[in-house]
C-alpha cells in the first residue's frame, strides 16, 4: 500500500477447477445424530466417509504433535509439568513417554496421581497421533499415515510418505504445518480441520494473521484435480473474523481489518517492536532485575515501554523469565539512540553484584 513493494495478486487458480467449497462446523451444536465422536463432529465423519467411498483422498490438519497435550487428574486437577520449564508435558504414545517441548525432558506417563493418589487419570486433547488412531478405529479399512516431526525422522521418511500419498497407497494423511505448504495432490477432495480453536486462541498480536495463513494454505490442498474440493473446519467460534475471512475467501478484507487494529494499538507496521527477555535462575532476582531495568528505561521511553511481566511460559530450562516490550515510533524515535539506551542499561544491570548471573536477550521485530 505504501509502494515499497509490488503486490502481485493471484486472481484465479492455475487449474480451471473452482476453489474448494469451505464449510464451518460449530462443535458447540449438534443433537444425538451429530454428537461429536472423539475430535470429529458427525458432519465431518460423514464427509470423510463419502470421500473414501468415492476413492478420493483426505488430508486432516491438526497443528498439535503427540498423542495428547497433557494428562490430568480428574479428582484434584493435578497435571504433570516439566521439571525444568513451566509447561505441561505432551504424551507421545509411539515412545510411551511424556516430553517437554522446550527442553526435551522425558518421563513415564502418570498412572497414579502423585498429589492425591487417585487413579482417575485422563488424557486430554488430541494430537496427530491420537487423531490418526481415532480415524483407524472409525475407518478400519482406510490406509492412514502421519506427517509430523515425530513420524519424519529423516529426509527419506518425508519423501516416502509423500510418494505413498501421491501414488494412492495412503487414503488419509494426518499432519501438522508440514501439510499446509506447497503440496500438490490431484486426488485430495477433502481437507478436514478438527480443531481450529487451537489456532485462534494464542495471545500474540500476529496470531490472527498466522491462523488465517495456515487455514488458507491448507485449504488450498483440496480440489487440485478435475473436481471441486471441500474444506471442513470445526470450531466453537464459527463467527470469528479469521474463520469468516477464510470462508469468504476475503484476504483483502481481513488485511484491512488487521491493519486498523494494528494502527489503533500501534503494532507493526505502524511501529517497531523490541522484545526484551530477562533470565535469572532465581525467581525473586528475575523480578527485581526486570523492575530495575524498566526503571532505567522508563524515564526516557515513558509509555512506549510495557512491562515487565512474566510471559505465558515463565520458566524455561530452569531460567525464570520476565519480559518488557518497547514500541518505537517510526517517525519520532532514533533507532541508534534507543539501541544505545538499551545497551548501556543492560551493561549496568548485568555488572551489578545483586544481579550476577542475569541474562538479557533482545528480539527486534519478533516474528
């Protein structure tokens, strides 16, 4: 829009087949007939079954690895967390272990609650492993494969799965973001997204943009042959602006809406952001160091400095984290002066005896 780059629009598909039909399924609704079975609403199971009967293929997109995201005690609510990080452990049935996504710590799955001794332990949520298992139970005759980081150990595995799908040896391919980009399969007539809500509820100002990109890209894997394809997206938020933009194939309208929100709250591209992360192995010192650092900066940056506060995951690899954010006005702020301010304050902080062992990371315009 500012003329710095040329915008190239693809107004029609390379093939003459119409764009796939997109359907939104509200998982909060449905009677006995369409009662969800595992992660799948009745309508989605019917659509998958119809594709298999027609000898066409299905892609199931679930952007969550493993078997389940966490294991939970129904009696007291206890959930195992990583010993090094403030995050729940993902259970991988293939290895029989729970694993941390940050530090790779592993431990056996919880069988007995260590907090209350209860055996009422439940697996919560659905990862790609569990999605594939559920589908194999519902459609026992179908040939199902996964495309995620766990199933792709080496480059040859990636090519083996793709070749198997291209040759018709696989009926249903379940996977994460690896599925969404650049794959061209002529016989895929349905892309199913069982849980779009996990894409919509991430606390980040770029989240809606990323969710739209992922859904729009994976939707493009359907109907690349002679017949029009179908995309079915399940959500409890079917009126969400991101889903409505995908439904209406309205990138420009979505972008215009996002630009207004960014402008209102002075997020990029209307500002430049510097995310500052302070790390300390002592929780109290992490908080004190971040407050002291913020005090040094605030006299100059004033309201352009936000924080400090603990991030969503407040401890990683036994370091306690605090974050600050600087919003630089593109017209008024001199980047060199801001850089000098941040650097000089950092040197002062890390050389103080009270804050020995403090680390400071800078991320300019975080992706």
